[in-house]
């Protein structure tokens, strides 16, 4: 004769085994499209003092 505890444990294990989650991974029917239309603009502005500006104009041999 089986003990009632063993029967309850077996029933509990069977009950928990039926509740396992199921996960499916499927490929999409249409291909994935990535739109990469990107426009990058940049602007660099340099501010100099009037003294430096006149020095650069007068001494063109520096650069």
C-alpha cells in the first residue's frame, strides 16, 4: 500500500508539470526594413580677439 504523502507528492508533481510556460520564437513573414536616411550637418565657428586677427593678417608667414 502506498503512503498518502507519496500519492499527494506525485499528484502535485504532475500538476506542476502541466503548468510549464511555452515560449515560441518565429521569424516574421515580411523582411525587416531599416531606414537609414540620416543627414548630418555641422558648422564650426572660431572667435578670435581683434589683436590676434590683425596679427594673423599682418604675419601671413605664420601658417
